[in-house]
C-alpha cells in the first residue's frame, strides 16, 4: 500500500505572520475567540488593527480545557450574537482553538446540548451549519491548528468528548512565534512536552507512515535540543521559533495518525488527578516506549533513529530528559497506586486512542 498523507490546512509560519489574517479574511465578518490574558498582552488590539470593522464579535474568556459547563452558555451566546459572522479566528492555546472548533459547529436548535448528544452517540454526523475556522496558536504544543480534533471536557462527570468533522479542519493556520514570547515557564514546558508526546505517539501508531515519521523524528530531535534551553531563556525569539516549528511538525505528524496510548492514559490523569494536559500525556512516555519497543521491526527502526538501538538507554534518555524539566515519570509520583495504574492502562488500551497503539492487541 502506498503511503498517504493528507492535511488540508493552509499553513503560514514565521515572525510577523499574524498579519496574514487580513488577507485571509478579505470581505468577511470575523469572530475572535481568545484567552483572558490576550487583552493585557495587546493581542486583541493587534487583531482589531488588522481587521478593523470586519471584527464583529469577541469572546475573550476561554478557560483552560474547554468544559461543557462553560461551553454551553458561550455556545448559545455565540450563535445568538455572532450568527452573521463568516469566520471564527481562534487566537490562543489549544483551549482557545478547541473552544472555537466547538463553536463553529452549528446545531439545528442553536443549543449546545444538541451537539453534546451527537458527540455522546459517537457516530459521524453532518452539522446543520458550520463556519470557517482560522487558528493562530499562542502556545507551542497542541498542534490543534493543523488537526480537525477538539477535546471537550466534562470535569463534573469525569468524561471527555472528541469532536471531529470535516469542517473542523481549520482553513488556515498562522504560526507566529512572536505570539509565544509571553508564555510562562510552566506552560512552555507542558506544551512543549505535549508536542513531544504527539511526535512519539505518531510513531508507535498503527496509522504511521514514512511521511508522518519524517515530521515526527524531526520534531522529537528539536524538542530535545530546544525545550531545556528555552525554559532557561523564555524571551529568546530564536528558541521560540524553533519550538513553534517543532510543535507544528509534531502536529502535522499526528494530524494523520491520531494519538495513542500515552494520550489515552492522559485523559484519566487529567480528569481524576488534575494534571495539565502536557504533563499528563508525557510523564508515561518512558513506560509506553517500553511497551512499544519490539512490537514491529519498521516502528523499531524509526524509534532507533531517535534513540539508538538499546531500549534501556532509550528509556533512560527519555526519563532523564523529563526529570531535567522537573516532570516526574512514575504513576506513584502522582498518587496512583500500582493497582490503579494497571487498571488505568488496561482501560486506556480499550479507548479509541489506545487502540491506535501498536502494542494494543498484544500488550
Ligand atoms: N485538538 C487537538 O488536536 C489538541 C491536541 C492537544 C491538546 N489539545 C487540548 O488543548 C488544551 C491545552 O492547550 P494548551 O496546552 O495550549 O494550553 P491552554 O490553551 O489551556 O493555555 C494554558 C494557559 O496559558 C495561557 N496562555 C496561552 N497563550 C499564552 C501566551 N501567549 N501568553 C501568556 N499566557 C498564555 C492560557 O490563558 C492558559 O491559562 C487541552 O484542553 C487539550 O485537550 C487539543
């Protein structure tokens, strides 16, 4: 079977590329979805200057991990007051981009619970309306600007939903590293590790192919080199730019493979133990590497391009890297007993993402 890679997102990269939003929305009405700090950072002003009267609606209170509780009222307000906009411009981290992905999918009734019921059924559906999405990430990690997925959380019910439609692919991604210069150290590390996790998860994945591997290997090498240096020098434009590109490559890789076991584990760690997404999906990487190794010759060859031929050394390398960033790598470090960890991994292997893991059947 020939390898097939498909990503329909028109991608702009580089310092100053935010200004592309003007040409990309010519003649259209735009709604902006962004995070609370954006106004103080001068980002809303920048967008206002670039869009002028085209900017018809602003939602600036995106909270980390879009939750059904907040989304319900935001969604209904959006469809009542911004129904006339053509484009939603998501400017922020994965939480802003995923919130925007939920907003653009219009239901017949205009109510969010109709969308939630469709997501809960888990079957493909055609939305009543869908708006165009353009995404500009302000963190370097989630890759949500080049993927069609959104994670919608229900923290009260300890559940998560995955939204994925043809229309939730952004039309364009604007990756401007200047937007990331203000990200604090903790978020810089956790989002950088999210990118590392995307890249590794795309390799130990039943959907991997040589094209996704090329993006993944390059992303991993760059995260190893850049993230520790960036953590010590948060204002470096060069390092921000390299991490932004690494996260974009990781996003391209998993845009075609989806994620796998480490992410499936992460959902429980976020819902039950409150871990930020990037830590939740990276602390288990050395463990998952051990489960992946030896399952498939071709996958081993790709992993060995990154880590060399020795599994123990590879796991040590990954563990030392994470620990150097002050990320603990054992379940017990997060108060999860051996029994709970075993059950969590078993459960994660049965999940949609867990089934993408190359060791899922035999593990
Ligand atoms: N759709 C996908 O493909 C995908 C992939 C990975 C993660 N996700 C989702 O993304 C979310 C996490 O996104 P994230 O890790 O980017 O974090 P985030 O968007 O939640 O942002 C983290 C914090 O950083 C702040 N922030 C963002 N940009 C900033 C900036 N430039 N300067 C200062 N502060 C800034 C935010 O306000 C927030 O408080 C999770 O909900 C996760 O499920 C989605």
